[in-house]
C-alpha cells in the first residue's frame, strides 16, 4: 500500500463539561463540578505561565 490516508477530525458539537455528560462516573471516582473547575483554572494558569517563558 502506498501513501497515507488522512481522515479529517469530526467537529465536536457537544460542548458540555464531562461532569454534565457523565455525572454518575464523576461521582463514582469522587470528582465534583467544583474540583473540575479548579483543575481547569489551574491548567489554564500553567499554560499561561509556560507560554510566557517561550
């Protein structure tokens, strides 16, 4: 076989957070909506700090 087949990524139309999509799973592993927001905020801060170093 010659060449590479490239598949375009499908557009994600579901914009809900994981806690909204899978509340029972999040509860089973002990995650809350507040923790997810804090984690996302921390990740955004880390990315911002890393981006300023480059």
